[in-house]
C-alpha cells in the first residue's frame, strides 16, 4: 500500500510541476494544509475521495492515471481551461480552441 501512495504522489508532483502549480496553490484549492499536501506527494498521507477527484480536475488528468498510473485520458483538461471555455459564449469557443492549437505548436 505504501508503494501505491508513493507512486501516486510522484504522478501528482510531476503533473503539478508541469502545470507550474505550487504546493501552496494545490493545498489552498483542496482546503488542506501545505504540510498535508506535501505529505501526499511524498506518499506519507492520503486524500479523501472528494479531494482526490478535485486533484484530478485541477491537474487535468483522470483518476485512473492518478491512482493506477494508466495512460492519461486526453479528454481531461485542467479545470481552469474548462471553466474559461464554458464561460465563453458558444459562438466564441472556436477561438479558444484555435488559440490552444497555436500555443500547442510552440
């Protein structure tokens, strides 16, 4: 079981760093202490199911990836991008997608 937590924590840390999020940011979003969040990334602490779901949404990965390390679900996206997209008027959403495609080329 300990190895499971360590591996999950490594995946969380890797994805968090890829998105340039701090541990402080993640702890604030989850409403937990920074110390607790750091413990999760080191495999020393766990998360509630609700917080684990929230982590998957914040990091834009599926629960399967976080928990088991299976291939990421490409349909998942960071929650902030999803929020912006859904807040945008439907007739303007194509511009967001086009902008993301341009950014992806860099």
